[in-house]
C-alpha cells in the first residue's frame, strides 16, 4: 500500500471514529439525568414495615434446614431423637411475629401517607420510617382492597410532601422513575418508560393500570412512580412474574384514582363506586359481523341484573356499549373502570350499537355492591363459532321461566354437524335470536324462518355459569 493510500485509510478511520463519538455523545445527551429529580423528591418516600401475630404449627415445623450442610443428616437425626425421647415435652403452639416490608410516600405536611392495601392488610402494627431514619407508629385511616390503596397517618408536622401530577397526561414511551425499598434496600431508584396505559388485569376490573418496564420488586409496593417533572403519577402496585422477581412488566395505580379514594377514606372510611348492573362479554369478529359492525369493539351486554341501574334504564340485552361518558370503549375490560369512576346517583351518557344503529342513552348510575353480592357478575365467556343451528327445542318449564323472569326455549337435541360444532348444547335455554326475543317455540320457528342463508346472527343462550351470546353464520 502506498503512503497516500495509507494516509487516506487513516483519515477515513479517524473520521469514522469522530462520527461515532459524536453520535454517542448526542445519544448520551438525549438521555434524561435523574440525579436532580431524585435529590428533590426522595425525602417524600418512606419505608413501611408491619408486624402481625400469627399462630405457628408445632415446634417440629420450626426445625432448621440442613440440606446444604455436610452435617445435615447428623443434626436431623439428633433433633428427631430429642423430640421423640421419653419424657420429652409435647409440642405446643407458639406465637410468632411476621414482618412485612413495603414503601409509601407522604402526601401532606401533617403526616398523611399513601401506600398499598396489601402492604398493611392484616397488620397489628405499622411502622413508617422516614429518609432521616425517624420512625413512627402509623394509624391506619382506611384501606380499599378493590383499588389496593391504603391511607396512613403519622404524628409529625412539616414533612416533605410529594407533588401530585396527572397520570392522564402520560404518554406511552415517556420516562418514569420509581423510588422504594425492594427486598428492604431503602430508597432504591429505578427508571424506565411507560409501556401502556389503561391496562385491565385479571380480578382487577376497576383499576386502569399504568404499565411500565421500571424494575419493581417485593418491597417496592406502595411506592411512588414519578414523571420527569418530579410529580407522582402512580402508586407501584403489582408485577407480572413467573419467578417472583422483576420481568419487565410493572403496574401502577393512576394517582388521580388513588387520591380520590384516599379522600373518600379520610372523609367516610369507605369508597363509593359506580355500578351499572350488567354482565358483559368481548365482541369477537364473528359477533361484530352478526351485529352489522365493521370492526370488533365495545362491551356486549349478555345479561341485565334484576333491580340494577341497567334494569331501570333503556339498556337492553344485545346492546353493545361503545362509548361511556365520552370515553371510547375498545374492549369489554375498559368499561368497568369507567363506570366505577362515576359516583352513585350520577348520570352517564352511554352510546350503544343496537340493531346496527348507534343509540345514545342517559343512565342513572347506582352504588357498587360488596364483593360477595357481585360473585355472580363474572364476564360471560366468549365463543368463536361460525355454523348454522340445526337443533330441536321444547318449551321451558315454569320453574325455569320464573328463574329467568322471561320466556325462552330449551334445546332438546343437537344433530351431529354444524349445530354441534357451533357449541350449542342440549339443555341450553335460548332467549334471543338475531335481536329477536324468543318466548315460545313458535317464536323460535318464526325467527328461524326469517334468517337468510349466508347471514351472520347472534344467539343468546343461558347456562349454569350465566348467559352467553354465540355468533353463527347460517349456511
């Protein structure tokens, strides 16, 4: 290689290296610096520990484990011999204190603290430790299991309260930061981005969670989630994990909801939530087609509970709720949090798709009953079928009619082929076909006569677990 060629190559390498340094420097400059945020806000975060008396089993259960010791078998046999020796005292139940660790944050200078319900649930004593190592025995003002929010009060003044922000302003991809005590490591800081908003989790129908990839572990529960402005936008509550540790899926309670619940707990000790009184299911592609919808969205009403707000409104079984108080309902899971945010006695504007047309209704919202009363209000499962009927029906008996508070027909036989493949079962009670209510066998036959070949229809059947719509494409 000539000197000129070597010089040219060297210049190219040098230029490339400078370009990489420039890009790297720019990328580094674009990343947020969390140091000032942490410095200004970490004092509002607290460590929470609890103690509760728990009854243990006999002393044999408290035998130490020596599996990893070369003397394990020796110690095990020795302890067993001592316990089984003649004259040895009988094992007795003992009381032990179990400790729980979590996090929280100060929301007022006079000592109110927010945390998770599951951090303090069942505690006999709650200890709040501040950033400067001061400790206080906290009073439990109130807690709410449905939202997993608890309010504590400590006897202190001039405390560094956290600044409250708006979770509604969060955008997916935005940087957020958590401060807490994972595994007891006080005031640990982790950062990440907002992965999604309005997440609904199993058994958590009334909280539209903020999903992030911020590292959250046991002990972080109840701690604050900050935005880059240093404002609390959520309470770190749950993680999704197959191992018990962080796997990149963390969920936080929106701060607006938490503050509203805290205010209610401080004022009355209870939480009021709106209730519609409907059983809903997801709208599948097949069901959307049968209801003349271009896209599958909304919450399909498969049952209206008696003596509920919905029963006293113009809502009907078969209506698909697509908007609630101006908020778009994409999936059925989006509806319960929207309803829950309305106080009992308030009126909500509900948009539904009924027989292919959009209808707007005003519905008076009621008070959400207790968990025991709502045990039957589980969402109906969704069937994905696309076959014709082909069934034999008979009138229902008086007992079934009284139970349903309406008419219907019972499926007596299902022929092999399309009907059986569709999921229609012997014993199903059919009460609606293609938006037509079925009271008698004559109604059933008339409805079937009116169904055109190749059309998609929805059939409402009642089973032991509740009502369910089944979509069918009639051959």
